[in-house]
């Protein structure tokens, strides 16, 4: 029986495919806390998500795997890479937004603070953290490097919500404030391909 999944084959000649994966669940995710670059580990639900996602992506054509070096992302990436007999290339630029003194803040308090102060993603600057323009600059730099080394290939990048939203924003030409509204669930994958010089979204926030 012929598969109808187009991602089981290599990209067409001249195309480059990026498979963006958000890491599986941690306790901070489950409790809806900001996590930033604190190195939270996967919880029981997260490990179940990893097993499901790795199995789902097993038939996908993947040439390379890149990951944030934070444990929650690296464990997710490693499980996927193992299904393909690949090594994981880590890069600290793929880490999550540095939310500084706000790390560990309940998300509901964070949203309330933004509303009260009238802040948007483009104007957020946490104490001892980075703003989203800096996150976007990181995203653009690492994407340029990965693309230059992987043009014409299918590359999986496992990272975190805010940096992945920034990457999608960079590729699609979406500004910071709009890109931050892209929903990316834990253990989800999104697929973008550069076809004839233009990036296209082929899948967004899919769950295995």
C-alpha cells in the first residue's frame, strides 16, 4: 500500500524542509508557570508524549536533528533521533526565552501584568532577561546557519515555545507581536518547506 504521507519522502529537488518540534511536558508546563531557561525535566505525561511522538515521526524522512541543550528538549529530540539512527546536534541558541526574574511566575500572573502595564511581546523586557527582539535575532542566526549546512535536506529542530514561534515568524515574515500568538502545544510538530524560494507552512501544531 502506497503511503499518502508526503513527509515520508525527501523534499522535492530544490526544497528544504524544517520540522519544528516543541519539547514534551514538564511540571512547569502542567502547572502553567513560566519556565524560561531553567532546566526543567519531563514529567510522566511528558515521557508518554515523547514515546507517542517518536513513534509517529518514525516513518518521516529526516536527515538531521538539532536541539536546544536544555534537558526537556534534548530528551525529546534524542527519542526521535534514536528512531532514525541519528545523532542530536545541540545548540544553546535554541534555548527558550530568558525570562530572568520572571522565571517560575504563574502564567496567569504574567498575563495579568502584561495587561495592566499595556505590554506587548515587542515591548517586554524582564529584569535580568532578554526581550523578544533578542530572541528573534537568536532564532534568525541559528536558522541561517542550519539552512546553510542543510539546504535541500529535511531537518528536525527540537526547541521551546517562544523560540519556535520566533523561528516561524522569521521564515514567514511575521512580526514579533503576531508570531507570539501562534499556538504550539507540548510535543507538537510543525513543518515548513522552502519551495522555489518561498517558505510555506505545511503543518502547524500537530499532535501525534
